[in-house]
């Protein structure tokens, strides 16, 4: 199943490792992780720095080999994934 994460993007639910809200993204460990992910080329919008992306996005979706950002809240994305699991 897929989760629509906004901006005409969808991800496979089985590929989602973690969904982080904006407040979690500001912790030291998470910022260190995102910095390394940016340097390694895992941040989806590699043109922009992840901190500038956060100004317009609310959530980070951590996948196996990619970090995506979404304008949709983490609560809504979590509800969507639970709804999809109930359809199985």
C-alpha cells in the first residue's frame, strides 16, 4: 500500500522507517543525522539544505535510502498509514 505524503508524492508503507514531526527534527541527534544524510545525498531535494526545506515542510519521512519532507503533519501521515493497515 501507499501513503500519500503531499506534493504529488506517495511512498510504500513497507519502506517507511520513521515519520518525524518538526519538533523532533530540531533535536541535536536528529539534526546530526540529517546533516550526514544531506552530505551523503540521501535528502530528496538535494538542491536545498534540509534546514531551509523545514521552513516550508512539517514532517520528515525516513526511508531506507532516502529522506523526504512533507507539508502534511506527522499525525495525519500516521493516521493514513494505520487506515491503510486496517484495509488489509
